[in-house]
C-alpha cells in the first residue's frame, strides 16, 4: 500500500514487541522459566526495528541500549515536533545519543492485577542495566538482588551479587532514584 500510494519514502515504520522474544531459536529453554514476565533477558529483551528509506541506514545494533520509552521522542522528532524536556527516552534516530546511553531501567508487574493508581501493589521486580551490568531487585522484601555481567554471561546464569556488594549498592541506589521519580 505505501509503495503503491508513493508514501513509503515519507513513512517511518516501527516494529516492537511488548515482552521478551526468542533471539536465538537454538537456545535451550527458550520459553521458560526465564521468558515472558521474567526480569531476565528472555523476558525483557524485545526487538525495536525502524525502517525509513532515505532517512535510516539499515543496521543491526546489539551493542547499544534502547527501550520502548524511546518511541515517543523518536516519533515526535521524526514529525518535526518538539520533545518535551521532561519526557523520558531518547530519539533513536540520533545514533550519537544511542551510543552515549549507558543505562536503562524497567519493572515487571503481575500480569492481570496492575493497579495504575498504586503501581507498587502489583510490582514483582525492578531492574537496571548499566553498561555490561544488570541488577534485578525483587519487590518481595525477603528476595535477594541478583547481579549479572550480561556481556560475559548473556544467559544470566552466574549471580555475582555476593562478590560485588558495592556495585549492587550503587546500582540499587540508582534504581531507587529512578523509581522514586515514577511516583
């Protein structure tokens, strides 16, 4: 349709998913237990694909961090509209901004009991990825934080929280600052 109507060159197409997906069909245990609704890679890594002929050079980027919160600033910029300064996220069309990003945050909630007015009621996990480190903090006060070097251990099998307590503390503080801004 877009080609037929001569709209393809002026149309930004965005593809994304709402939860983890299978990056490697040959990976063992790809569906569980660390998939949908989990704070591990299989539950939170999603594709974000942008296509805009003449504006975006096709590439696959497995090195830099992107998040679904980046969609709004990206679309606003593509439309030539101002991005409000308090809007979270970055413009994914700006490769330099993408390369400079070192940290992303997220949270996991119960699937069917989200309470928009009181988000902590359905919270199960919060997480932060900073450079090659990923910290997962359970909402359960009896739960223990988990720390992974996602470059050296992409399957997140070696919890390093006990061997890097200062890093756990630093990342937890950064995660708490981010979370407190969510109200």
